[in-house]
C-alpha cells in the first residue's frame, strides 16, 4: 500500500486527520500538503484534513475542536443543541476544560470556555462519534444542571427551558437530574423548578 493510500485509509477511519496522526504511522506530514494540492484531501481548518466526499454535518465543528482539544467537554448551549433540548442556536462552541488547563489558541470556531475541577468536570461525560471522531459531550442531565450552575452566563430562562424540554422529551429522569444537581451543588436552586416540572 502506497503512503497516499495509507493516508486515505487513515482519513476514512478517523474522519478528520492531523499531521500527528500521519507522523504516528511513520509518514511525513509533507504528504498531507501534497495530497491537499492534488485534491485528494480537503483542508477543513488549520492543520485538519478530511476526505473531499466526507459527510459534512452540522456538528463537524465539534469534531474539529475535539481533535485539537481532547480534554475538552462540550457543554452548556452547545450540549443542549446537540441533545436537541433547546431553541438556542450556539454561535460559538461552549466547552468545559479542567481548571488550571492552558487556554488553547484556536481562531476558528469561536470558543466559550468554562473551567471546573473534580466531579464537576468528570461527571456525566458521554462519548459520541461525529465524523469518525470521539467527541466528549455532557449528558442531558449534567447539561441541565450546568445551565443552572452557570445561569448568570447562559440565562435562567435557558436553564428552565432546557429542564422542561429534557423532561418532556424523556431524555432525563428525576434521579439523573437530582444526582447531577448534587454534583454541581445547585440542588437547592433547582428544587422548585424540578417540583414544578413533575
């Protein structure tokens, strides 16, 4: 198998590839530039390549960010949108990263970062495969609790709408919501809304 064929197979398997992916299998990154010039690969963003016929979905930007920032977790408005429990349209990618992490230099897409630590970071992470890339996204229950935790950032109306829609669409149970609210230390704040929802 030629080096170009190896790279094409890698792109089919991973969805989005970077120079590091090619280097890891012993191929020079120069092949990526050549293949891009020949039209065999498309440059999707700085340092990210996809096959020209790859299925481009609305969540491709989540996959791009996950490729660059493997410890980031999609949260708040972006997670609500992914789970289809909001009418909000995210104009940036909302991410949670561990407190004390270095702020990445990503020009596109625009990012809105939240820093947390301990269980508030690690609880409720789900992995979803988007265009061949494993993307960490908070569960619907954790996302709703996060909206109440960061209500000054997203708005209390967004948090209430998310709670109602998640409950109505049966994407959460009361036990999941209570557990997530406990982890985020917002159970007292959420309790009247939980009682009104049931």
